[in-house]
C-alpha cells in the first residue's frame, strides 16, 4: 500500500505545490499530476533517507513531505524547461 498511497497523495500534493510555488509553471492538469506523483515519491524517498522512518498512509507529515518533494520537482522542471 505504500507506493499506492504516495501516488494518490502525490496527485493532491502536486496541486497544492503548484498553487504555492511562485510564478507560472507550464503544463496542464496531467503534467501537474505527474510532477506531483514524482515529487511525492522523491519526497518520500528523501524523507526515508533523512529520518529513517517509513512514511506510509495518509498523514499530515506525509502530505507535507509530498508537497516539499513536489515543489523540488517543480523547481527542477522549471530549470529544465527554462520557466523558473
């Protein structure tokens, strides 16, 4: 259930991160969902490395980690596409 939870949480985190992240990012809803999912997985992976605790399920802490991961991915996406 861990990866499935991060995918579903990533969709929500991607939308929140795109709303929080300053400036205009390209891409529509599908790009936002994909970047959010990737960001949630990256955030979960980094969180596991830093804290050594598995982030599974829908918790506030997991949502925060997913949003931060999605914002990092949005930043990198902006650098790659020259929209940052």
